[in-house]
């Protein structure tokens, strides 16, 4: 027999108030409340319709920041009663535990919220960095994402934080390959631990080669125009900004010489810098995918990320 949302709610970490048809969760970041939705009915209506007062299979979603007044909730949409909830702090703590088990201290966390606290992105920087002459300091990052409105399954992905002369402030980038979703985070701690340990090993062994190969490979005219053309479909302004940034970091050609095309690494930096600053999550993801396509990823590193991707597809 299929369990109802109310029966599953305690297992998902939700507090149940059956009398109100209410399910809630609160952590250090925010509070979310789910309310059963019922069709409108009123005692003073002159007649009664058969569909008045019917309980639906939908739950209204209300959110507020943890430090907001207790009556300041925002209605942010609805989810089905089939929705699988996981709290932001629950998923973050699962990844913190896995990182600690791998024996690598956490340097800092950068937690971002979007759409009235319905979407979360937590960038966890880990102390296992490389200093590379071509670019500066490169730090491994675990990027945790979650939503309270069903628009994004809880997931953890692998990425890089970059600090150096060519980067304004700190750049944070997420790999598309290797992302693990909610099924593995909740049901198999072993999978999460193994995935993070695999990435840390790849980072230690192959990240320098990835930067070197990407720095040594030059874009062709065709590939440069193809990448910029793709970005222009997202935003002409971003295309112009990225082109301007590339011209700033590229060496000035001597008189009579043909200007040198940018390296794959410089193109990656240019796109990733603007994806870091992007506040629209869909645009951010498109830019991160475009940046990843510029990298020359060593075969061993690509194999590890692909294996993690295949694990995700087997859910």
C-alpha cells in the first residue's frame, strides 16, 4: 500500500500538524511550510457545488528566512503530494560528513538562496589546493543544490574555486559531469563518500595537467566564433563583456604580427567568471556548461567524472 505524504513526512524531517494539514521544516537558513490545498467553500454561499471543499493532491509552499518575523511567510507555489522533501541543512550536513570522512578540512562555505528561499546552492571549499603559475590558487569545491518547490532535486556536484591575477575576486565553477542526485545522497552514504574521495584523488593527481593542457591549447577562429555565438544566444551583453575580458588578458600583438587567439584556459576563465556572478540559475548553468566545453580534461579525470555520471543515470 502506498504511503501518504503525511505518513512519510516525519521520515523526511518534516514536523506534522495534522489538524491544520500542515508540514514544516526549519533550519539555520530558513523555514518552509507545506499546507494541504482545498477547493474554496464558504458557509454564506447561496448554493453548494459538488467540488466545494475538496482536498486536492497539492500542497501550497510558504517560505521565510530564519531571521524574518514569524508572520512573514511568502507563498511560492505548490508541489504534489508525491514530492520527496529533504531539508537544506540535512543535505549539507551529509556532504560535510563525507568530506570530513575523506580527511580534508572545510575552508569555508558560501551559501546562496534564490526565489524566496525555495532554491539553495551551497559552495563548500576544501583545503586541498594547488598553486599553478598560469592561473593562481585552485581549490576543490563541493557544490550542493536543493529546492523546496520541486524545481531541483537535491544534488552534489564537483567544481573548482580559482583565485589569481586574471580573476576578479574568487571564481567558482561546477562540472556538469559527475553530479550526484537525491537518491544517492539519501539512500546510500557509501556512494557519496566514495564519490567525494574519488574526486579528491582526481583533483590531487590531474588538476595541474588539466590547467596545463587547457593553457597550451589555442582556440581556432571557428571554435572562438562558435563559443561566442552560443553565449550571444544567452545574452549579447555577456558576449560583449567576455570578448572585452579576453582582449584585456591576451598579450598585445607586436606591430605587424597577427594577434594570438586566446587559450582554452583563458576562454574558460572568461566564461566562468561571468557564470560566478550570474544570479539567474538557468543562465548560470548554461554558462557553466559552455565554460566546461572549453577545458581539456585529462582522460583519467574524464573517466572518473563519467563513471559518477553513469551512477546517476542508473537511479
